[in-house]
């Protein structure tokens, strides 16, 4: 007897429990995204109009990625119904590009995998978040206000046109350091953005214009009045005037080169070209960026100021808050699932000043392997992080009832051919009560374990019967034997994680 034959009997068109990763789970994304929520949903999601940080610890398969997708989905719904109070969503879940660039900046022993992340600082996180936000905002503006990936993040072109001159400068300043779209060269991207913002840069050429004008005037004058023009042209006084005329341009070049060099070395999460950055900085009128915060030092103060500038621009574009979704911190190849490396990567984020930054909500969806480090931290860590104010959920546990609802939602979503969509209990022998199934599911703890168990259970059941003599109900003996084997494998896996 084949599994699809068993499922077809109930009008189920595909195995509801075949997928284990929410990010690639079509059943979840298309049918269950707005279905069953974890019991701590309200505390985790909060209210976009009053953004608040949440810190969630959960074991592998407990639904952290599903939570991230659900939060993003609810934010899209909120944005569509509240166009003037929208939340700007940042998915901070792919650390590899940032960590690769970061590691390239280190030298000697610090580049080793077990040492590199010990040098990761809070401002590296801030640079990464500014990069994600600025790149997305710049792409939206270059596309005429449209966001192809998420229409709820699109911007009315009229609001872009209404931006103040200093806000246009702030966008261009942020883009100079943080726009990391790889479709075209940095200079070309920046010029496209400048044209969309209708910003002119002719004033930035006055130093070059001065030098060129004086040089041509001296050459023209010498050739008109002197009988020995080449001798006069290379005399001391003419060269002195020409050099003096070019001094502002030379000084501006050196200043931009120094700024670009320092910024490229301090923004360690990107591989910004010093030459491209210098060329972009040269397009600013010096009075525009004089005294402006620049990420040229190993500190967070300048990043906070740049974050304020980003928020000011987003507010006038219709975004009242920013939501940063942090997930998959155990997946980067530099981390490689190591709890110690995860700690080195995430611990700098636990700064109350940053997590409570006005107008920003952080949703930290972290592996449970990190929660053990909390109990071993010093008093200074708790004073700095103030986890008591961060909506902390120490364990993303699921009850048997919650898992029963999850199993039902998926089953009914896939029962497209059934007149009356079945529940999970309909697949089991009548002697097995709903409460007994809930008790079994309660032992599984997490949705991923539930899916693995039910997938194996279907196979075990079908392998005991032939196509000519099918059995449409899963028997108690099969349920219990499959559960015993699965729990043994699960305990062995947990033990490996504990010793690893």
C-alpha cells in the first residue's frame, strides 16, 4: 500500500507533513501562514503602532522561521490597512555576506573561525542593519517608489518628491556607505539615485573649475604677451599661481580619499571600494556633509545618528516604525551551529540602548542553545541588556493541543478533493481518542518533530498493508511502535547536540 493511496482515500492531494523548513514549505506559506499561532504570539508580535522588542529562544524545529514569516505576513496586512502608519520591515537572517566581508578584514589568528566572531561588535550589527535598510530604500526610490518583493513597502512617488533638501542629502549620504545592491557599480547606482531624487551636483566641481580656469587663463595670457611663452609658463610665478589654484581641488581629493579609506576600513561588513566611495564623496558639495556623522570610527555614536536620519526619511515616506526580524543565527558557515560562536555573534545586540531605540522593534528568534549562556552571565550583562524589558520568552514550547491544531490545519489545507475536510483524528482507529493523540503530540514538543513523526507513521502504516487489502485507519500498535522508535532517535539526536 502506497502513502499517496492512503491520502487519496481522504481527498488529500499531497502529504501535509513532507516539508520541515518553513521558508520552503509551500503548504505553510500558501495555506497556514495566518492559521495557528503559538500561544505567545501576542507577546512576540506586539503592536506595530507601539513597536517593542521581543527575545525568543526555541529549539530546532520549534517554529522560529515560521514565526518570522507570520510576523512579516501580519505586518504586510497592517501596512495595507494603515498606509500612513506602516512598519518598514528588515529581514536580518542572512549573515553570510556580512560575516565573509568581516572576516576578510581580520588578520593573523583573529581570522580563525573560533576567534573571528570574538571581534564582532554592536556597530557591526548596526552597519548590517543600515545596509539592509538603505539598500532596500534606495532600490524603492530607483524603481519609482515600487517594491516588487513586497508591495506594502512601496512608496508614493509624490512623497519622494516632497522630501526636504536635507533629507535627500541624507539618503544620498546613507547610500554612499551602505547601498550594497550588486546589480550595477556603486557609482552608477548612486548617480541613478541622485537623479531620481532630483539633486544636482554642479557645486561640487567648483574646485576643479577654479583650477582649470586659472590654468587656461595663465596659459592663454602667457602665449599672448610673451615672446618666450614656454620659458614664462614654467617660471616660478606662473607655476605658483597654477598650484595655488589647484590646491582646493587637491585638498578636497585628499580629504575624500582619507574619509573613504577610514570608512571602508571601519564598515567591516561590506567590501566597499575605497575608489568608488571617494568618487561618490567627491560629488557632494563640501558644505553639505561638513559636520555630518560618518561611519569612520570604531564606535556606535555615528551609527545612531545615521539611524536617526534613516528614521526621519522613512517617517516622511509613510513609515512610522522599523521592525528588524533576526533569525537563522545558527546557519552561517562561520558559526556552523556552534553555541559559543552564536553567542559571540548575538551577544553584542543585547544592549538596552539599541534594543529600546525609539521607533524600532527587534524580533530576536534565537536557538535554545543560547539560553544556557544567560544563566552564566555577570551582573554587568543584565544591567546592559535589561532582558526584563525585552518581552523575553525563554523557551518556545508547544503544547499537545497546539500541535494538534497545527496538524489539523495542514491536513485540511491539503484535503482539496474532500467534500468534508477531515481532521487528523479521522486517520486513526476509532479507539484512539482525540485526547490520546494530544498526549502523544505533547511528547514531540515542536512542529518539525511532529511532521517527521507523522511522515514516518504514514510510511509505517502503509508498509503493513497491500494495495489489494488496504487499511484506512492507523492502528494503536502502529502509532505506539512508531512513536517509540522516533523518540529514541530524537533523544539520540538531542544528546549529540548537547555533547557537540
